[in-house]
């Protein structure tokens, strides 16, 4: 931890020279090779998302989210309408470039330009995008946009019992920062929250790792990866957990 000492001999944080607040993310299209992120819109996306989510027959995707599962299209559509009008969280639909259909949802939240911090969350990846390059590229597009806007800290928080989410955060190069005990009550149950983050100085090597992993030459003729993203991001992690 970098620090300096003031005239009283006390340790203080290092100076952030020329600091300016980050720009707020816009509700705009983020274009990738495998997917496109569009501002979430009920008319455009709700029906496709509801159908994609239905492929998760057991409803496992909803276990750690504070809402859902939705038992009818009308209830889900109402939720999408509400989310689509929100500025924080700022929701996006994840569109498969191959099919042109919505296959997942993600958002920015706890957007704090003054302090340069932003979180990614409300992730719901339908079976149509799980374990595909779409999932990785969508997270890269959102992280790239956040750091381009001047944010210096990019956060990922999840239920501490949600091991797939914790593993995903580490695979994406976000370092473990600890667990906040009894942080919330969700669906009537305790939630301890695990915290992960990447900071601005880590972004250049993370960006290079994402680009190397997403490159066409990293996949064989059967679309199997040659080098794992975890191998590329592992050395950047400050802490695992």
C-alpha cells in the first residue's frame, strides 16, 4: 500500500495528481466481435430475454439475485421496463452477434464519478451465453468503457456463497478484497458479500490479456480455447479468495 507522510509524521494516501471526476457512463451501444451491449429496452429485449432465461429450467440463475424468478412474461416485462428507465443501476442487454437476439443482462451500479469508482452487477447470463466468448467479451466491453471514462476502480460484488461468481471475478482479473459479513438480507436470508476489484494501473495488462484471449487465433477449429483467460490474468491478481 503506497502512502506518504504529512508534517505531523502521520501516514497519508498518495497524491492523485491532476485528478478529475470520471464521466458518467452513457446509455449507448458497446460493440464487440461476439456480442453487442444495447441499452435495456422492454420492447426490444424483454421477450427474447424471457425465452432465453426459460432455458434455465431449474432457475439456478436467480438464486443469488435479489429478484426473480419471474413466473410470467408480464411480471418480467414490468421488471425490464423499470430497469430500462434507471440511471443507476444502468442496465444493458447483451446481444449475440451471431443470432441478433438478447441472451443476457448486465449493469453498471453504484456509479460514483467524484471518487472514480463503479461497480458491475445484476449479471444474468442465460444458458445461451454461459461458457461462451460472449460472456467474456461483454465483461471486457464494460470494463474497457469504465476505465476509458476515467474511473480508477472497477468493482464486482457477489454473495459469498456464490462460488461460480467468485471464480468468474478472479478469472476476469479482479482481485479479492475480503468479505463483508451480514451485509444484507436477500429474499429473507443472510447475505455475506465478497468484494473484488481491479484498479486503473492494472487495466493495461488486463486489457492486453482480454485481447489476447478473444483473438481468433486463440481458438481452434472446434472453437476450443488454446490459452485460458485465467492463465493470462493470474499474475495480475493481487489476492485470491
